[in-house]
């Protein structure tokens, strides 16, 4: 049988060494909540990818490996692929749609929430229920919303099993939870391209929202918004995290490989200049590009080729660096996406390479979701 106390202690020590516990209450909550109670008997472990597939970890077949994964400090556990279409019966890959987030991400993110006892908090995206259980260690007034009915049922059972008092609601989180509003804090465990206005409406004056914003590359910017007056939220990015997108705000269903196979014969080829490497060296550059190009997707594969596409798969570009530092670019579609990314990077450099925390967002009913640099009046998009 796994020694849960020892595994948790080792995990906590690793988190502490990395400075992940930003507050004392997150440390106490981590120590109090049994993470293993929220992990299903079968899940995929991306840390151990083999031949392009993520291995299935089965508690009955290998309880020690299962336990090792549960308390791996920097690894998320994938509990659902393609909204449940892929069954957990073997190694798999696909579109991840639910997970038990890595401990380092969970506790660090909660440390930014500034949650106090007695405050009412809404969580968007219940998932396994683990994050809600940690919240409930701080305040007894927790509501969590989950769009997937099966996940909501499983989370409710897990929370009941550890005697955690949480209101679990099966609903689309984009609409918040008006029946239990207003909330002092709202925290999203899924990334968004734009902050839904119902979340702002349902936050009490003086309250705050902690929301991951979807990024053009790998990391999400973690946005902390304050509501100083009804219907208006404003704040800055405070950190980077990585979360799956909110249902309904995902990228298009067409993969870049499918799009390329269908259209590559019509693509044009050119030689271009651009410092794309800065996207792999700076989260600040990543965030700046994603804010300027909110519907554009940028990735670099293991072979060093940059792939760029837009959300609705109407254009793409592929760029490979040449020995002289320029890029051989192939592109297709009405938009020159490579040029758009190059201009966004140049904008970032010409503005003094602003840091992640220099950017902010204001959300109102009148103007919607506005991104700014340095000051709320300096709207950039």
C-alpha cells in the first residue's frame, strides 16, 4: 500500500523548495486535503510520454506507480480526452478536456486569489473537485460549476467522501452561477480568450477574479481583476500558468496537419526575417503576441519548424530557420500569419519589451474586453 503521508510530505517539500506556496493557507490546505481521493483509478500521465502516446496508469495494475503520479509535484494527470470519446483503456493522445492539475500550478495559483474565511467564492470548472476542496479549507462558502455532467457527478461524490462542503452545479461556466451570486472571489480553472461579462456582473464590489487567459503559444497569462464598482473589472497579469480552454472557447477542430495536407500544394514560399526565437526565450514576448493576435496559434515542433494558424483554420504558415538566421516560410490563405506574428514581436520590442505584469485588462458592458499596456487608458486592443 502506498505511504500517502510520506508521498505528500515529499511533494510538499518540492513545492516549498520551488517557492510555490505563496500563502500559509495554501500550504495548510494542501496538507489537509487528500489529493488521492480526487484522482480516478485510471488516467493518462503526460510526464511519461512514449512514442507519441501518453501511457495509461491503472491503480489496480500498478498501485505504486499510480501513487507516484498522484503526488508528482509538477505534472497534471489527464482524466479525459476528447470530452470522453477516448476511453481510458490504453495509451492515447488527443485533445485533453479534463485533468487533475499539477500541485505546483494549483497551490501557486490559489496563492494569488487573496481568499479569506467567510468569503463567497465561485470556481469555474470543477474537474475532479480537488481545487474546490482546497478552497473549502479556506472558506465554507464555495460554489463550483462544471459543464460536463459526468465530471460534476464524480466531483460531488469525491467532495462528499472527504466531507468537503461545496455546492456543485452542472452548468456552462461561461454564464457563472447567478443563483448563488454575488461572489467575493471568482476563480477559473480553464483558460479564456476573453473574460465573460457575467463573471464581472456576479462579482461583488471590492471582489476579485483570477482568470487564465489563453495564449498563442504554450503558457497562459494569469489575470487578476478587481471590481471596484458594479459591472467594471480591471487588473494586471500576475503570473503564467497552463490550463485547458473553457468549453466553447477552444481552437477550431481542424488540426494544422490536416489543414496542411489539404492545402500545401497551393502554398506560397518566401524568405523572411524575424526573431521568432524570442517566443521560446520570453514569456513576456509570448503574452504580447497572444494579446495582439488573440485568434492566432503558434507552436514550434521538435524538428524546429514553427507552425502558425488562425483559430478558424482559414490560413497557416510554416517557418524553418536558415543558417543565415532568416526563415524559409510557406504560407497559405488570405492572411499572412507569419507577417502578423513578426509585426507583433516588433511592436513588443519597439515598446521596450514590456513584462507580463505591464499588461492588463478592463472588462465592462459598454466596451467589452479591453487590453492595455502600463495604464488602463492606454488600450492596445
